[in-house]
């Protein structure tokens, strides 16, 4: 099962990047292969928010939708995505955001396995490149939304 982990230092606050990643409804505007996203349910309690989201991914002739549970924890500055239904056998993603002197550290991890052995082997060879492209899309989105940051002296 492919697994990916990456730490990125970004020149934005942890809260800014958390908010950007938490804005799942905006994903079709900038996320590669995301052709649609619908929030099917939303509950909030304290600093926690739970979403049920359906994402549609499209790549050439392949188009598939899947359902996931997205747990947004503002207090802990984490976002956990748990697969519920669709083409995967298994899928989990996790984001963690920590403030630094001149920005924040973003930790992202993803692991998944498709039900289809053919699709798993095809995607498996491109998995790291695909996930890196997705992480870069969030970095570019931060620059678009927040502009070029002014570093503290």
C-alpha cells in the first residue's frame, strides 16, 4: 500500500494554512484531478467540526467519486480524512499545522489502496509524484489567497 509523508515550511501562519485546507468546497478550483466536491453533512462542537464529503476525481477517461469523513480540529490544528465509501479498499490522510518563527510547519501524510489491482499498480508507480503535485497545489493556493508574505524581522 503506497504511503507518503512530507513536512513543508511555509511563510504563513498555521491558522491560515489550516483554514485553506479546511475549505474543502474550494478544492475543485485548484486541486489537480478534483472535478467536484460536495459536503453531504456537517456538525460542529467546540473546536471540532466533522464533515461528510463526496469528492469526484477525474483523470483522462477515469472518473470516480468517493465519500470520506473529514475531522477538522482547530484546537489541535489537525485535519484527518477517513475513507467511507468508493473505489478504495483503504484511504487515510492527515494534516498537522504548527506555528514557527516566520511561518508554519505543515505535515501531510497519505496512504491508500484501490480495490482494483490494475488501478493500484498503475497509480502506485505515480503515487509519490501525484501527492507531491497535490501538496504544491496547496502551496500555490496559499500564495493566491494570502499573497506573498512579509517575513518578520
